């Protein structure tokens, strides 16, 4: 998700948002040697693959599927 406030999620996150969070989690894991950051990054990677990966050609979309949009990039 791109925004979370008062228990409500707003706009859907973009692929870049997941990538930046994953990079931060991996950096934190390396700095602290705390495996919970690595575990979270693995879970997040699975979510990222499910949301953005077009498995047929191993292609990644930048955004999640949205029925209100006519074109998905």
C-alpha cells in the first residue's frame, strides 16, 4: 500500500515502493544481524511477485491491477 492512516489503506503501492522497502529491510538485516528483517523481506518479495510479476514472460508491471484504469504500465 502506498498510504496507511487511521486504519485505512489508500492508494495501491507501486513496484518501486516495494523495491525501496525491500532494500531497506536487507540493509537493516545486514547492520543488525537480526533475521526478522530477512524474514519480512522474504514475505514482502512473495507479495511483490504475486502483485506485479507477469509470470508468462517474467515481466514486472509498475503498478497493481486496477479495474478503473484502461492501461496498465
